[in-house]
């Protein structure tokens, strides 16, 4: 029985571009329960990229793309609007705010691992943007962000791992104001982690940046 990689190699060897796309679609249907996540199997990623250039988008994919890009274009026309207001996650517009945040993340290639939401602790209410993940050059970055509603600080957790799932040291995470000022910066420890339960902030617009080697990845803006 052929392995998945052998089948993918056969698909890529097909000189007919349209047939390559058709064969890949059939492959995905037949092995729906075994398909790897993007970035895990380079052979699969190559086949997916090759097929995508010659295959039409589904109506559902088109709707998602149009919804995200349409919302982004609307917000670009309104200065300072491309952000998530954390306080909106506490009030009646919570679900709309969560949807906007997830659309912005998707547009910037972040994957939402744990959903955003609001929660109440013993003495404080915290808004959580959940856990988000992005894979760049075989490096997996996971970030969890929370904001304590009645205090002036963020809770920030980050984990960085290489393609072998080994911890990566000296990956920097920053919290940056919209004007460009860095209000917080720390590098991962020997466990590939940053744990920062009290990042002091004042009301304003911020984003997170993650930096290592020549790579810089950013989250959308959020407002506290």
C-alpha cells in the first residue's frame, strides 16, 4: 500500500497541471482524516500550493475571502479602525468583536487555537484573546494574551519551538504602541517560554511583535 508521501510524489510528477489539481482534490477527499496541518509535511504543502494555482476556489472559500477582505478594506478607509477593542468583549458586542479579531488574525496567517472571550476571576475580570499560533520557517510560535479589565496590565504568555518541537531560546516578544514605542520586551528562556503576568500599559492601541533571526511577525492592533 502506497504511503501518503508516495501518492503525493505521483501527483507532483503529473505533467498536466489540471490533472495535478484534480488528483490532489481526490487525494484530499480519500485521506481527509490523515491530512497534515500546513507546515508539517513539505511534500503535502508543495502539492497543495501546486494544485491551488490551477483549481477554482469553492463558493464557501470565496465567501470567506470576500468577507475578510471586504471588512479589511472597509476598516482601512476609517483611520485607526483596524483593531480590536478589548472592552467590546465584555459588553453586548462581544461576539461581533470576537469575529472581527479572528478575521484579522486569519488575514495575518495566525491560527486561533483557543477562542477569545471574557472571564471573571476571584477579584477581577479578564478579557482573553485566547491562544493563537503561527508557523514561520518551521518555527512554531504560540501566544496567549489577557487583559485585566479593572487593572492596568496585560498577561502575556509565549512558547517558541523549532521543527523538532525543541524549545527555542532568545526569541523576542514585544508589546508595541501604535506610535512605535516599545512598552515591553523579553526573550524566551531555556524552555522557549516567556511568562509575563503583569505588563503595565495605559489606555491606547497596541500590537505584539515576535522577532528572531531575520523574522518579524505581528498581531493585529488591539485597544485597551
